[in-house]
């Protein structure tokens, strides 16, 4: 359970999750540097904007965003994370 009044914009979480997945794929040699914005933008545009109001919701949203970003990486030429 989160503290009363705790709330977070999920777009910030989505950006962070997608960027972390994309950078990991870059460092693993699976995508090019120029693919990072494509993964981040596509992940952000695919996730509905809103607020999360609990730790459980934040963790679930983060995992969904990471899964979507991993799928995008895998769909790029040479990408498979």
C-alpha cells in the first residue's frame, strides 16, 4: 500500500523503462544508437497516458512497458533481446 496522496505520471515510468531496455539492447549490440529514440517513442505512443496510485500498479505498468519495448527491439533488424 502506498502513502496517502502518492501518485505518479505513468509517462515518466514508460520513458525510463523503454530507454533502459533500448540502451541494454544497444550495449548488447542488438540495435544501433539511432534505434533508441524509435523504441522509446513507439513505447510511449503505445501505452495509455495516466496516473498510477500504488506501488503495485507502478510495478505492473513498468513491466508492461518493458515487455512492449523488448518486443519493439526484437522487431528491429538485428534485434532480439
